């Protein structure tokens, strides 16, 4: 999947640029969540973490 939108790690704003945030110059990361496969070896860990988040 091609990433079209990025989120700044520092200020949390979204941008289409790929190198640096146009507002604060911070580092950018993909704004899309990672794909999860049901055959994933770490699926049980993912499920446990999601349950913790829902309970709190």
C-alpha cells in the first residue's frame, strides 16, 4: 500500500510532504495503521494490548 498522508511526530499535524513537517520541521511517520494478518505470530499480543486499552 502506498502511503499518501503522513503525521508529524512532534506537532501531530497531517501533511502530504514526505521529508519533513511543513509546520515545525519534525519527523514524519505514516498516518495509516499497520495491516494485521490473522496468521500473525504476534496476534495474541495485539489482542491483549487492545483489551487493556478498552478496559482503561
